[in-house]
C-alpha cells in the first residue's frame, strides 16, 4: 500500500531532462504522457506512466483523480526579494505617466524600500512574507529562493536573513545573502568601507544563507568589488549567484561563469562573449520577463554614472541567441516591490511567451527543472520522475499550452507538496505554516 496515486491526467508533463537541465534542442522536447498517473510514497515519486498501468501496479491509501486535467511538477522560483516592507506603487505611477525621468529611479527606488524595511519589525516582515508564500503556493510555486538586500547595514541584513531562515511554510525556502545589492546612501563616497562591511557580515550570514549574491552592473558593484566579496564568501562555503548586465553591458555574465556561480540573473545586456562563457560553464542564466513586462522602455540604461534612454536589445532575438548558443536558462519572478511586484510564476510564463517569444516546451522546462538547477536542486525536484520529491500540480485546464496562453487568472486547482495535498480546489487544505500545525 502506497501513500498516494494521482490518476487520469489528460496530460502529465514530466519536464524530465538530462542532469544540468534541458539545453539546446532538448529544451523543445517536452515529455507529455497522455492519461498519465503518478505513484507517490513517503513524499517521493516512485512511478510515472499511463493510468491503466499504474492502477494495476499499486494500491494507495489516497487516490486523487485529476479528472482529465493537466498534471505538472510544482513550479520553482529561483530569484526573489520576497522579504521587504512598504510598496512602490506611487513611484510606478510617476514613471508610467512620464512625470518623472526614469533616470536613476531604480536605484533611488531600492533605497526607499531599504528605509521602509529598516523601520519594520521582525514580526511585521515575517507576517507579510508568510502571506506572500501563501499566494505563491496557491499559484503553484513549491520552492522559492529569497534574498536579503533591503537592509544594507549589518543589523538589518541579519534580521532579514533570520526572517527568511525562520519561515516555516509548505513552500520550501532557500536563503541568499545579498549585502552587495546597491550602495547605501550613507556610503556614497566610501565604497570600499561598504564592501568591507559586507565581507565582515558574511560569517554571521552563513548561518542563515546558502548563497551569496551581488549586483555586477554600473549601478551595482564593480568587478573588483564583486571579486573581493566572492572570494570571502566561497572561503566560508557560500555558493554564488550574481545579478548581471541588467541596465548595461558590464561583463557580468563572463564574471559569473568565471566564478563558477550557480546562476547569473537578468542578462538583458549580455554580450556574445558572455554567451560563450556561460555555455562553457555550469552557470544557469535566469531570465526575468515580468521585469521586462513591468518596466519595458522605462528601465534606465546607465553608463559611467549617466542615465540614458533605454535602448534594449530586441529581447526575442537576444534570448534566441542564448538558447542557440547552448546556455542553460531558467525563468523567475524577481518578486520585489519596484521592478516586478508579482509573486506569480504563471505571470512569468505568460510574459515569457509574449515578450521573449519562447515556445511552451521551453517555458515549462525553464520554470521547473531548469529553475531547480538554478538552485542546485535539479536532482531532487523540478520534474516528475521516480526518486524526485513529490511536488505536483493539478491545473484547471487539460493542456500545458493553455497555462501559458490564458492570462490574468490563477489556473492551479490542486497542489501536492512532498506527497501531501496542501491546496485543493484552489484553497489551502490545512494551515500551510508549520508553526501553526
Ligand atoms: Zn533581483
């Protein structure tokens, strides 16, 4: 007798791929099992196949009929700034109406979130984060990465990391220290002193965070500064992530590949050299299409401290050159109050089709198995196959393309996390917060 048998999926999308993720032509080949079923025991998938075969093989304590609907792996969101205070909707209105020059608004906007976050209590930050995790779970995200980086002083950065580390929720949380997010205003002409502070914070941050992230860009940190932080972080056992080339071509992708970072995120201004360097590495490129959607031409381009109107590379051609260049790629929300105030991976999947002109198979791989590899967890989750964690979604629609084509509504019906049904008919079945159990 096994714990759970999910049956009668019109399509079971497994998102199975080679170790390292779906790359090159393989990203277009999505495994779809018609009338599919999944056998689950002790939190893990033990068998996958047609319903008729699995029904013959197993008796289960709980049967879950997908009733002719799509079944997929849980979505993985490998880049968020989920713990913050306040809202930046006023700033957004001035930007969209053109009443303010986007200029250095991005940097200024991050600093405004920093001052609100510094003023917020641990309890307030935690409550808000748990509410956001509820929303993510209901929208199908079962694993999420969360960064600090809205503290920019030692006490607040560590407070944010303690909040992240202490989140007990059905959604699995992976913590990242991002002291090197932007230079805080009070260090405007003391760059080295701030980098020293980040390095001094690393040993304490290591208790709560698995990754160290830094922003390599003209409005973030220089290559030399990033190398200093990275060297100290690696000595303490951190794995690396980098925000790169978001507002200008800064050689960030090359740096991430050279450092052996787990991921290099944003990449709007990646160069041909950057693509070659990434292909030769194991570093996953993480694309953030809801940032593109939300900001579009309003994202400033900054060079040598001067803001210019954005002259974006044509995204579809740019991203196609990354795929054709053999890069491994994932998708993420970059959930944050300024440039991407959505916690929904469904919104990301839809924006990826519309703005990056990616195909459905590419988008599914990038939101599941490749996103799991962007968190070094691809051998544990991100696909439906024997041995993997049983994180499964039953959707309200019968075909995987419909999830990407329809937009503005939540299409998740049921969420299974570690073999347990935690969302049913679009509602949470039990308190998702471990502290309440
Ligand atoms: Zn980010």
